[in-house]
């Protein structure tokens, strides 16, 4: 019969990769919990309108990449393309916006975008994100950056932190009308067809264009960063000075505008040049108007999302270390007493019991292949003689115990 293959752009996580993933979630969760973030899980599907209103109709995510469909109840629903909108929806539905409640959440899980699959860009991918509600202080922005640095450092990943300030939406509207659009109209013959479309749909996205001849043209226009009003400028400079004091290295990237519509003021990305074209590892920023855009009381907020698939590619295979104990029996009479002793006690370490009696050599070779640290091969005579030998497959040392329940690990 014809085999069924997985869906294009979606991946299995198995073996070493799944171990890396669980290590990642554990390590990163522990770090963000130290900063006061608590776990939130929202559904994988939401009303399509949620993303249209938050991420923005003109963004690529909504325009081209949504996995939306009409369900059996005629509802227009969507597999989540990102995590922030669902968390904001939940914050509002819980009524926290009414109490101006400070909340710090973290989430992780699958996101879905119908993109052209390539290395580092998938249709089902994983993100780990944090959202902080109720603080407009730039201290909150910098603490978030410090936290992401700690995460990446602890995973052994090197990165560049890129920052920009894009002002609020009223400022951007003025900037677009007074500076950017007239410039684009004047230079219309020198920009690519995508940028011509962006001019009408979402002009500031022209700065994202990968086309080097477009970038040459944009060198001549005043950037958002340089047009900021004095208080936004001062706030951005305050953030930069604070990062300097904390010895956090960054570059200012005036072309950084981010693809999702809801950001204002500080935006940031952590990038690498080790992954070719898909070099953005983390993206985030302030989104002070999203809670009200989604119908809540105005609540300031800042957040980020990191691409787990890309980070796992950069992480060393730290999961190769031997661990756990392998039990094997030499004759079938030994199986039952070994089984009863192991499973009537709580396991101190990872434990595996091979049910099939085999020779000593065969057991050792399987335990070795499965990467166990300890190996205990027992016959019924050994049990009667209280002679239980445990071999450390790393050091080759052997210890003898009077029973399986006596075994101790270093
Ligand atoms: P975004 O929500 O677009 O700001 O993305 C945040 C991060 O998620 C990016 O920096 C990437 O690391 C990751 N990411 C976004 N889209 C994809 C994708 N299609 N496949 C894999 N990772 C992705």
C-alpha cells in the first residue's frame, strides 16, 4: 500500500532532536520563571478576525500565509500564525485589562504559516514567547532584552542584537504621508515591484526589502528613527544608555520595522549569520495599542517570540551524554523478580528493562547502543546468591550489590 508522507513544510521531532527540544523548553522556562513569567496555554485555533485585526491585513502573515478555513459551524477560524494575539485575547477575556493588571506570561508551541518551505522556514514551526502587560516603563523593555540575552547565552548561541525605534502609529502615519510616500512616488521607477505594492499597502515595509538596488534608493530617505519626536528619541537613547551600562552589545538598525503591524517604539531582533537567509532568531518589541485594538482597555505591553526550530539548529548536541540504567536477564526465570523489584519502587534515574533473555555480550552491546550509563545483567542464580553486578559503561567500573533495590548511583 502507498505510504502516507508528512505534510510539506512540517517536521517530526524524534530521537536527538526531540531530546534537544525538551531540554530547550526546560532551560528556557526556568530562566523566564526567574523573571516572574508564568506559563499560559492558549488554543491553536482562533477566529481569523483576531489575526486580521492584530497582525494587520497588509502584513504577509495575514495577506498570504494564514491557514484559515470555515469549520462545520460556518465559523471562519485560523491555525495560529503567532502567539501574541491569542495571549492578548485571553488577557482581555479574563478582564485583567479592566484592573490594569500586571501580568507576565510565557508560552510555547506550534505556529502555522503557509510559506514557501526552506531550511529554517517551515509551515508548522515552534515559537517560545513572552508577553508582559501593564508596564510602560522602558525598564521593562531592557529587562526583556537582558532576559533574552541570558537565554541565548545559556544555550551557547552567539547573536547580534539589533534595535530600532519606530514611534507610535500617529507618528508613523505622519511620517508615511509627509516623508516616505512622496519619496516613493518620486523614486517609483527605481524600486522593485514588491516595493511598488508596499507603497500602497504598508509603506514602511519597504525597508525590509532584500533587493540591494532598493536599499541603495532608501539610503536617501530620512528614516523613522531620525524623524522621531524629542520625547521618543530621548526614550530610545535612555534604553541604549542602560544597555551600555549593562554591557549588552547592540547595533541600531534603522531598517528594522518588523513584519507585524502592532508594534510601536522599541522593536528588536536577535540575529545570526550562521543560518543563511533565515537568520532572525528572536523578534519583538513594544505593542502599547494592541490590547485596545482588540477591544480591551488601553494597556501597555512588550513581548518577543523566538523561533525554536532555528535555535535548535544552532544548539550543540548536548544530549549525547550517557544516562540511565539498562537491566537485562540471562534466563527467563530472572525476569519476574527483576521486574517486580524495579516497578514496585520509584525510579531514581531513567530505567530500561529488556524482557528477552540474551547473552551477556548481547545485552552489553544493546545498552551501549542505547547510550545507557549503567548496565545490570542478572541471572536467577545471581538473584539467589545476592550477587547483583552493575557496570558503569563510561568508566567500566563494576559495583556489586546484594539486591536490585540496593543499587545506588553517583
Ligand atoms: P515573527 O512572529 O515573524 O516575529 O517570528 C519570530 C521568530 O519566529 C522569527 O525570528 C523566527 O525565528 C521564527 N519564525 C518565524 N516564522 C518562521 C517559520 N516559518 N519557520 C521557522 N521559524 C519561524
